[in-house]
C-alpha cells in the first residue's frame, strides 16, 4: 500500500473516531444511525490496511460506549461484539495495551449485564485480560484486577492488587473506590478500611515531606541571597586602600607643638645722667 493510501485511510479512521464521539452526545435514535455509519467506516479502513489493529480497537471502544448506554438484553450483544473486536485487535497486535484493558472492562460489564455469578467464565476472562495488561505495563490494570478479586470475595489477592495499584500510582480517587460496585462485598471489612486509612495517612506524610522540602528550599534560597549580598572582606579592604590613595597626602600623625616661651632681649640701659 502506498504512503498516500495509508495516509488517506488514517484520515478516514480519525474522522470515524470523531464521529463516534459525536454520536455519544446525541439522542439514542440519532446516535444509532451515526454509529452504523461509523462501523461501516471502520470496516472500510480495515480492508487491506496496516491500521487494522488500531481500527479494531477504536471499533471496540465505540461499541463499548454504545453498550453502556443500553440496557439488557440489547446491551449484551453489543458487549459481545466489542469483546470480539478487542480480541481480534490483540490477535493482530498482542501488546496493544488499551485493547487488553478495555477487553477486561467489557467482560466485567457483560457479566453484570447478564447477572452471572462471580464464578462465571466472564470474570475469568476479565482477569486474564487485566493480567495481560499488567504484563505489558506493570501495575497499569492493578485496580481493575482488584475489582475482579473483590467480586469474587478473594480478600488476599484483592488487597495485593490494591497495594500494587497504590505503589504504581494507578488508584482512583477515594470516593470512586468506595463507590465502585465491584468492591461492595469487601468495603466494610476491617482490612479494606485499614487500607483506605493508609491512603489518607500516606497522603499526610507525603504532604509533610513536600512542605519540609519547600521550607528547606526556601531557607537555602534565603541563605544564598544573604551570602550574595554580604560584603566581600577582601574587596572591602582593597577598596579602602584605593580610597586612601585617592585622598590628599596627610601627615601620618599630628605633631604636638609646645608653645615657645618668647624672652625679650635685654634692652641697653641708657647711661644715667649723673
């Protein structure tokens, strides 16, 4: 395929992605019509193009968003279609990180839509996808994995995954963690509450470290300015010497003059007249 043809298809893919985003902002009937056009455009891009994996991923994402806007049983087939697109994408590109994560999310959503028990294969599929994502980038899907363990009531592995997500900086906000339906079974347990307390304590410690560092930096900057403004004793001494040289030469010390006693010369006495 020529460079021009590849560029043209890339532009078409970008346009389809934007149309999919626009569809999510419209009413259901209009959105559905726009999405039909988007899916056809995705299919067109796939034909003989090296962008197949990327196209399949965006196709899957668009389906996933559409499924979230529907209710069962309509949403179920859309979720399945999204999972199929993500799977096909990863067949073409096994290290497509976003596809691995979103495939796991789609499996979790489908499991909830179908109301299956925690032992269902869908949760195992989600677990495998999140583990795959973590193998591509360590800890990136650790919280998602914690959610799978939370649904299953696997406290030990749930805490382990939460700790990993914390270490990698991939935890949602506290309010979002507490509101996550996948963690409903375990959020009232002591170990989970201790974990949430540790998050607050960790932030407090980090804030203290940040303030201490800021104080130290400000003190160092102040000392630097004081040092910069402090007179240089050598320079000051030289300056004084130069100033002295420029002044008129003065006597090194004052001479103390003792008043001279003036004695009048004796006057000759006139011969007395006899």
